């Protein structure tokens, strides 16, 4: 049996769970999310525990079992607390500015990058060089943080660019055959 899938999900206070045939709906103080139930996977709610089970051990069903349980757990936590990712901008003159529903990024290009913030994502600037991406869907928060990071990935030689807070980067030595500095 899947180690992840067999653990029950303790449904937190304030989260309402509705089980349908092919999905689980979670409703909480932050919003509403739907988690899929793949064919062969079933869910049942007993007291405050949500238990995900599978029909048999054939094919990819054990992997889907763990996947459905993890997606359901992330949905339950998302509607209760939400998720955040932090990005830091490193480089001389690199900065960000928030203007209504647009994020303006000055990253050393000839023109600033204007990024339109999606409706389900909230972006907070704590400093000009620290961006916090917030939302209730873990996958969407990670995707939007990655999209912002992709505008200027960290350079391997000078480590300038946009990186996740706490990301460990390895600086490369200068290229062979280069004279000077």
C-alpha cells in the first residue's frame, strides 16, 4: 500500500468537505478548491478524517493513490491557511514595483517587464527586491513564482537575477581562456 496514500487527512476546523464521484470539494475561510479523484480511487469522510482508498494494486493505481491524497491535503491546507513563495531580486539596479494589478520589473533590459497578476494570486512587495507570491492553490502559487523567476534566472557567473529565498546557488569559475579580471 502507498505510504503517503494510506495516511488519513485530518480535516481542520472551519473546512467543509464535500465528496462527489470524481472530485472532492473543500470550502474554507480563504476560498473554495476542488481536488480530483482519479478512476479507481475513492474517498470517505469519517468524523474529522478524510480517508483515500484504492480498489486494487494494479498498474499505476498505487501512484495515483498517493497523488490524490496529496492533492486533497494541499487543497485542505490551502483553503485554511494558503501558500506563499518568496523571490528575491539580486543585482545592481534590479527592482520591482507594484501598480494595481501589474508588477513592473526592472531587470537590466532596455524596457521594464510588465507582468499582469492573475485574479487568484496575490503579490506583495516587502521591499523593492523581495516579492511574495500568495494564493490558496499550491500549484498555481508555484507556477506564478516560477513564471516571475523566468524573466531573469540567476546568472551562474555573477549570481544576478531573480531567485527563490533560501535557494542555494553554486557560482561558476570564469570561463577558460578569458584574460583580464
